[in-house]
C-alpha cells in the first residue's frame, strides 16, 4: 500500500521488517534519519527483539556490527562520506571475515573541502573493499534493495552496501510502498550463520594468514562476489512475485531498441537521463540508457550484452578519479574490451551540483554527432578555473583554491 513517506523513514520501516537483531547507530548526514527512525521503532516495540546500540564513532558502529554478526545476530548499520572512510579498516575486516552485515551508505561527497551534498565519492573510495554494492535508482528501489541485501548477504555470507543518493533520495517525500511483513518473512528466512563465535564450540576468526594461503582467501571472496551475478536476478524475480512489482536487478535497460548512443549511469541521476532521452527520442535521436544497480560485482557480461548494438557510449559519473576521469567508465570499458566502441566520460553532479536535462541534452547530441570529447566536465565554470590558475601563476602564496573559488562565485558579476 502506498504511503506518503520520507525515503529515510521508509527505509527504516523496511529494515525493521527484515528483523535485524542488532542495529548500531552513529549519526552523520544524510543517513541520520534512517537510524533515528529505527531507534523509534525499537523504543515503541515495533522492532523487537532488537538491541539498538548508540556508539561514539563510525568505527565503533561497524565494529559492533562485526561482533554481533560474528556471534550469529542479523546486524545492520548506516553511514556516509567521511563516516564511511572513518570505518574503512573495519569495512575491509567485515568483508575479509565473510560476515553478512548490511549497511546503508547515504552517498555524499568526501572532503576537503567540506561538502554535505550528494555524489558517489564515498562508494567509489570503498568499491574494492569486498562488499557487494547496490545502487538505488529511485526511492522505491532503495527500500526493496534492502530486503534483497539481507537475503544475498546471508545466503552468500558476504556484506552488502546499499547505496542511496544523499538528500536527492534519502530526504525525498513521495508515495512509497513499504514491503509487507508477510512478504518479507516469506522472502527472508531466519538468519542461519555459516560461522559463529560460540564458547561451547570455540573457533578462531580473523587469525593471521601468511603468503601460503592469503591469495586463496582473497580468491574465495572474489568467487562469492561472482555468485551474485546469478543470484541477484533470481532473487529479484522471487521478490517481485511477492511484492507485485519489479525490484532490483544487475541493470535496468531503457529504450535500447535501435539506440546508437547509449548512456550508462548509476543512482538517482538515471531518472533525469531517461526524461532527456524521451525528449531526444521524440526529436528523432536514436538514444537509450542503462542504469546499473550492481556495481560490485560489476556485471561485465550483462552490460556487454546491453551495449551490443551501441555505436558509442556516454558514461555519466557522479565521482572523479583525479588524473584518470571516472571509475565507472573504466569498468564500462572493460565490459567492451575487444570492441572499437568509444566510451565518453562525463563528470557530473559533484558535491550536489544539479544535473539537468538542459545540460545533458547538448552533451548527448554532441555524442550522437561524434563530436564529444573523451572527458567532459558538465557545467564547468571555465572562467572561474582560468581566474584561479592565473592567480596561482602570479604569486606563489595565492591562498587555498577552494576558498578562492567560493569567494569568486559569491562576488557580484
């Protein structure tokens, strides 16, 4: 049943219906409303039995989740941006131990300079830590992916990070269908850990492993990730039968019939891209899109199939790998290896800058004319860049570039 809800509240209600036994909470914008709502559900008894643990840092939040999972409890936490980097050591440990923790990452730019708005810098910084990474394209999918996340995590004994665009999705208010308790219970069986710390049957978890076995340990983590490429579509189909709508996938194709230009992206920006594509299709441009849901593991074969008829690919990146371009485009090129298809990288929406149809349309039109550069920064203020480069060239102590650019931006023109 549709209810008008803030996305964060709806995520919390969905997580509660997954019956976590331990929720570890440390607030950081923009995920705070999720753990706040979960605390209310624990306090009023809607989520019970569940131990809600307030901690003093992000490192502690995931450390407690690690310990809870290792003792056989279904564990959940959430973080964002600098918080995710603060817990980076534990993120690697959870994956290395094969513990099925589920974590929401409210995607937010990583400083410096300080920025609380949305891009994918935090997820990209942790993309190779060994967690499954699922990107929600809209608020409804952000709910459903959490149900899939617990099932995937516990079936394969691997942690899952559900990436939800900060503010754009987390703070949106719209009609949402929270999966029913009956549907979730039918889909998600009680947690049965494959390894557990039990004083009656003691084992060592996380012991030192030397060169003689470390590669094999890492290979098994890789092997489990590859299983997701088969299981995620199967589980998504199973969940769709229970909740009455498509939910989750390796990727979502959009208007690929006859498309010569195909746009690849992740997260909430895909909605804007699809509207721009509708307008360009109406104008006669052969263009389509693919919204990736699974980024780790990366669906190389599925994406290669979706791009089979493309003459060119445009990748919209909400992150920047300085000195390279974008992490997503690099992975897309791997999917197209051996094929002479140009892949254009468009860096867009960094630090929450709006990505608009008006800005995207000329980029897509340029691509269709084979006139787009390999690397493009959408809506880049070149005059501001030139002023700062000139300033730094004139005097060595020109001051911090970030503050200079901000001061210039606020100066009346």
